[in-house]
């Protein structure tokens, strides 16, 4: 989706282009590996640092990271690959990229993650995931709507630069100019 720029005839994209299907899986797998391996390792390091005996705290923290980092990195990689695969499948099937794709993908990811606990636990986890991600999407839409306030679009800005150096007015700044924010 694009919108015309008032100062030129070219159109600028509103959002970055969607990463194509096979590439988004690899990107999300790498992101999951980094988040799971590094992010959760901090938690295990601090937990072991606190519970290790005096004089061996640093060694205990390092040992906890070496033990848990590969497992957590693999788990997060699998979760984000499942999310990306379901999100891409929803985009392909529906032909549009909207919040419902992300909500369903997050619910499926949570349900797949809890499938070993049984059907009831998987359905409950999927429902909780859908509600949680729905709230995330609603808050993102609200933040976007707040940024697109119609009263902010036609603000009068006093240009402090001479007309030849004004970046906001594209080279011709007659004093007060309507600039989109």
C-alpha cells in the first residue's frame, strides 16, 4: 500500500515490503536462535549466580548458560519457525497481510508448543496466545492511529533555514509551510 507524497509524483511505501516465504523462515529461525540463546541465557546465568555456593558463583553461572543455552535456542528457533510458517501460509491463503494472520499464527505456535501436554492444554494455550496477540495487535493499531492524528498533519511549522537550504519545504520555504508530520 502506498500513498502519494505531496511534494513529488512518486509514491512511497507505508510499510516495508514483506519478506518472501522461504527467506522469512530463515530470518525468523535466526532471530529465534539469538533470542532463545542469548536472552534466556541471561536469566539462567543470574539464577545460577544467586544459587551457587560462595566462591563458585561465576563458574555456576557459566555452567548454567552452557547447559541451557542450546536447549533454549533450539526451542525458540522452532517456535519462531512455526509462527513464520503459519503466518506465511495465512498470507498466501488469504492474499492479504493483516493482524488476523499474526493472531492465528501466534495461537497455532502456542498450541503446537503445548501439544505434548494433551489436546486440552494445547487448545487452552492456543486460546491464551490468540487473546494475548490480539491485545498486542490492538495496541499496535492504537499507536498507529495516534501517530496518524489529523490535527498533526496540517501543523504550521516556521522554517528556520533560508529558502535554498530548507529540507522540509523541498527548497522553497516561504516562512510558514504546511508539513506532514
